C-alpha cells in the first residue's frame, strides 16, 4: 500500500463560525457537530479567530480510492503506530483516509510504516 506525504504543516483547531474559514484554500477538513466546529488546515491558512488551536501536525494519505467494502486499513495503520507509541489524528474523505501525527513523530512514523512494508512517496 502506498502512502503519500502531505507537504504542508497542519493545524487542528476549533472555530466559532464557519465564516472565518477560507473555503477557497487548497487543503482543509471541516467537522461540524452539535458540540463544535472543527477545522484541519494548513498552518498558514489557520484563521486568526480560533477558539482553540493545536499546531505542529504533519500528515499523509493512503493513495488511491478505497472501496467502502475494505475493512481494517485505518485500524492496521493506527495499530502499527500505536505499537510504537505514536498518536494519530485521522480524517476520512469519500475516497481515502488521512493520518496526521505530531511533527516530532512524523519521520519516525514514516520509517516505522516503511519497515512494515508500506511505500512512502
């Protein structure tokens, strides 16, 4: 399985209103629930009006389109990283999954996954 590195530094944050999010930005995820409005975006695109923010994330995605019938892909990756005490923040889209790790663990995460047979590009 191939993993594609996301070159940007990322931020995970909470905002009070969707209007502060640049919806024309190249890369972002929005989660809106009855409890919060969360945003994952490039650090350089983080709105100044955040309620809380956590900088210092890096990420990669599983290459290709994952069929919904596939089972355990994210579980396998997160399990390998958990065995090496590397925490994750996962985001899924219709096509695939994205895994974020803190910047200080990023290179080690890629090395661990490569040693387990994953191709990192």
